[in-house]
C-alpha cells in the first residue's frame, strides 16, 4: 500500500545568513491562514501557496534569496462585482543585508531585504509582500463570461439625438417681439 508523499511546510522563521552559507532550499507550501495580509486583499485564498525558496551567494558574493511562488485566489470582478479565480504567481529576488549602510550601498538592480543583526527573518512576511505586489490592479472576467458584459459601454458612442430647441430661445423671441412693439409705438 502506497501513501501520498507528505507535503512539507516552508518554515516561517529562518536564519537567512546561515541558510545562504549552506545554500539552503525550501520547497513546500504555506497555508492560507499564514498569509493574513493577502487574505485581506482578496475575496479568498482558494488553496495553499506552493513555492520554492533558495538561499545562496551570487557571483558578486551578495547573500541572495529567490523564490517562485504560486497560489489561486478569488478577486472581485470590477464589472459585475462577483468573485473571479486568479492564478497568482510571483517571483522573489532579494539581496539580504543586515544594516542600513549595506542596504544603501546595494547596486540599483538589487532590492534589499533588511534583517536584524542575528540574521533571523520572517520568511512569510517577505513572501506575502511579493504576492501582494503580484496582484492585479484591476481584475475582471472575460467579456463573454461576465454577467455585466451588456451593462457597460465599450467606448462606442450612440448616434446623437436630434438637436433640441433651446428653451431660452422663446425668451429671445419675446424680447424681439417687445422691441418691435416699442419701435411701432415710437414711430406713431
């Protein structure tokens, strides 16, 4: 009898400095309840986040952490306001630093992850930040699948209605008629 392989949980707390030295790689899941900021930003998180996180030193000897992250979330369609499943994918590529000075001296192509002197880090916080940044600014169903697809304008304008007569034109006509009457009285 075979059993399904146990899915490992990516650790929340890591010693990032030690993990870089060892070239550690964590592959597994993070449960939805461990991503409260993401849960607050979407309608719901449909399943656990799967990912692979790798710590290493790059060719310039910078301590780095990279990650490939994936989950499915429900976001709100901005047309019909109903839930829409969205495949959320994010990549993380951070240089690990332990001081403000190191952070400021990083080359511009690096995004820094500032840790305390001990090197201990909340990995979920960094992962959740990347997932939040990967959310779409505006989300909506495909037009054919959206219940509100016939209720909005696509930018095409309808034919203009026949030009209406200005309601104040009557006042102008009265004024002209009044001038004509006064001119007639003056000529008599």
